[in-house]
C-alpha cells in the first residue's frame, strides 16, 4: 500500500467516518469498506492512499482501537474506567467490606443476643469506615443480615 509516494507498513490510523458503516447499531452493517485516506501514528495530516487506486479494503475484524486511543478518548470526555464491578451504578456503600466485617465479627465473637444489636454494630461499622461517616438505614442492613442471622440461629 502506498500513502502518497511512500510505502506504508504497520499500524495506520484511519478515519472513523470511513469505517463507520462496518459498525451500524441498527440496520445492515456493511461487510467491507474501501478506505482512501490514512496516516501513520503521531502524524496529524491525512494522506491519500494512491495504491491500490480504489483504496484499501477493510472488514470489521481488521479494525483495531489501541489502548492509548481509548485512554485519550476517555480523558477527553472525562470517562472514568476505574469501576470493575460490571454494569449499573456503583454502590453507595462498601457492601464487600460490610460482609467481611460481619464474618470477622461472627468468627471472633459469635453473635450478639439480638438481631437489633447486630444491626446497630454494623451500622456503626459503616459510619466508622465510610468516607463521609454515612451508613445505610437499619432496614437495609436488616435485609442483608437476616438470612445469615436466621441460618445461624436455626437450632
């Protein structure tokens, strides 16, 4: 392939608008496109592909988005990728830490005499371990604890 008068090899940048038909979110996506411009990485000017004369044929699997391009895009649009919990909104409270603290409490001291006492302890754990001293309400903690409580007090 030639970019202008130069032989081009390796990774090249192509315009997203030229390959967009390969990735239609609705309708029928194109099976192939012919790209007529490209540029080497770190070069700002688009160069015309002179050979082959029709341009270079691409299919969807030919397209690669580099990690550095994803990082650049996310920084430019203030997208935070630090979450790894999967889809949905992040948890307001540290429920993983809560369950660890609950298991540690049960392992070291067993259970208090009442479910209410355990709920208060766990609410205090949230206050002590949250960034702003916040805690979920008692009914939310009760919902999370009651299955464990019932199972351990079943005898």
